[in-house]
């Protein structure tokens, strides 16, 4: 068991050696408590697992853990000159998005699964764990990639059709808005709105002037 976990522990140690605000805080905590950074992180993870198992605010905790860290690492990947980490986090977000869509439609069933938030968090942590073949790579290559490649042309055709319809609706709405604005009713409404705004500004200005006069008296 320890041999199987050794690559994950080594990768965790490597991540904790990175220079960022999180590891700086861990370094300070290590110096003050005498507890290693690895044990602090593992202890914090254990507390989160207990919190998720209890169920109080577990959905929020799971969302924070499985979104904030990947979002920050995605930012780092975008800003870095290497391209391998870009692919890693794009793969995670594909799996994460697909999981959220499936979860939305299966919510009534998943609600009854004991410790579901804990299981969900463990799955997503496995998907984002900083090793070469983490959960997102396995899920993507095993399930999502074959499905997407097989249906890529159909998906592109549907997206193109939907995009065309949306663009048509937007164009029609813009034409109708321009026609209304150029009509007598639209011009009257615009004039009424401008007059109301001017009246409101004059009223505010009058109140300010009255207040200054009262102060002078």
C-alpha cells in the first residue's frame, strides 16, 4: 500500500517546495509548530474529510477545494511558457464540467447516496492530483475522448446550427430595437426619459444649494 502511494507523496512534496503564498504560509506554520509541511497538509486534508463526512456545509467545502486550487494552477499554467501543464488542466476542466452536467441531471438520485459529497471530493481530488496519470487523464482517455471523437462532427454541426440561430435572433432584436428607436414613439420615450433625468438632476442640485445656504446661515 505504501509503495502505491509513494509517487503521490513524492509529488506532494515537490508541489510543497514551490514558491507561492500558500507554501510561504506553510513554511511559517512549520517553523512555529515544528510540524512538517507534508503533515500539515495531510492533517488539513483529514479535517476536510471529516467535515465532508459530517455533512455540514460539505457541498460548499467540496466546491471550494475542487475549484480554487485548479483555478489557481490553471492561471499558473497560462502564464508559464511550457505547454504540458496547459493540457493537464484543460483535461481536468473537461472532466470537471462533464461531471457537473451529469450531477445536475442525476441530483435526485445522488442525493440519497451516503457520504456523496465526500466521495465527490475524493474523486475530484484524484482527478486534479499532480501526477502524470491522475484521475482526469484516465477518465478523459477512457471515456470522454472516445465518445467525443466519435461524435465530433455531429457536435460541431449542432453547435454551428445553434450559433447561427442565436446570431439571427440577436440581429433581429437589434433591427427591431433600432426601428423602435427611430420611430416617433421611441423618440418621444427618449425625450421623456431625458426630460425626467434633467428634472431629477436639477432637483438634486437645488437641494445641494439649499443645504449650503443653510450652512452659511
